[in-house]
C-alpha cells in the first residue's frame, strides 16, 4: 500500500497489483481438481478463476501521480527477467492448517525466480510502498476464511492435495487495476510487459 496518504486535490486512488498470469486451460484443470472440495468448506469464500493470478506485489490504493513510477518498475523488472517454466503443485494454507485464513494452490519455483522479481519490485518501489517482509510463496488464492478455521475439521485431505498441471511459461508481468463491487472484483490490465521489455498494452 502506498506510503503517501497526504490529503490534496487529486483524482481518486486506483487499487493496483502486479502479477503473472496463468493460462486459461491450466485454470480449467485446477477448477476441475478442486470441484469435489467446493461444498466441504463451510463459510469459505471461493475466488473466481478470472482472479487466479500470481500476485507479486499488491500495491493497494495508489495515487495517480505514482503511476509513472509503478509502470517504470514493472517495465524495469520485465526487462531484466528471463522467461521460465513452472506448473501447479499442491494446496497450501496461510498461516497454518489449524488457523487457516487462506487456502491456495502453489507453483513450482525451484530457482526462486518469482521471489527474485518480488525483491526487485520491492526495491524499486520502496519510496512509495511498504516492502514485503515475509518470504514469498508463489500461489493462486483459492479460498478465504473469516474467521480462521481448522481445515482438519472439514477437509483434512485438502491441505497438501496435489493439483498438478501441465508445465507453462511465465514470460511477462501485468499491472492490474482491481474494481470492487458487490458482485465481486473485476480485474483490468493497465500494462503488460513481456520479459525483455516489449509492451503489449498502451502505457498512457
């Protein structure tokens, strides 16, 4: 979230995050694997598949005057990154299975490539946004639980369950705007930077 909250006459802040996308067929496979569990998590709020991104940095409410810095950071990290292959692995939980707040699907990252991009984004944006102080776990958020619950009470076989997918390539970063509504969030891509620095969306 942006550090600068000074009051001034300015356009409304934008709710932003930086992410890597997942192919649609991989999402479809994941949804099918999870289908038997959907009715077994009382009070769980399942996310929609169109929101299954690997979020590398959640910026939150961002003043429009910071957009050039944000776009520049996304472009810089993309320019210095190389495409790599990953796949879905298994279901995990934050912070623990006994006090679960979030269930997620993990992604393979043996060379910590996702984590390296997170670190570079944090470094480039630290003047405006608080750096993440926890180790990064690449994941897709599946279920949110409020209040936290013991997963063992209703789905002891879910945490650690395999959610295999075909290998796929991560080769770009996307800057998203999140539009919140009673019907759920809608995600608007504002910029897409291919690794190597090729932009496929307008940057103005």
